[in-house]
């Protein structure tokens, strides 16, 4: 994990502050600064330092097991 001045190194759906979208999905933001209004769904990164994403699936449902669902690709947000 990156050592940053942000108190959270990760985000999970059990955190009461993380905001879900209307359809139940979550948008997570990565970057040196949080987008305005998205602070609870943000993970701080450090320019010039590499990082990677880990997705843990606890008790995945059939669409994950039969490979009809998969996480989307990362999208650049400006």
C-alpha cells in the first residue's frame, strides 16, 4: 500500500461513508487529490509511484462464477 497522508488505504462497500450509485454499483476515484464531492469514494495516489487494484469477491454470485459479469475497465475522469 502507498504511504500517504490520507487515512484510508482502501475502500469497501461496508464503509458507511462510501456512496453507491442508483443501480447499486460504486464509482471509486484514484488520484493525488479527491474530486470535489467524491471524497468518500476516493483513494489517494502519489505521482511517480506505482500502484495496483485488488478486487476481492466474498460469496460471488452466479454471474461472476459463469463469467457473464466482470468489473469494467478503469476510465479516465476529467
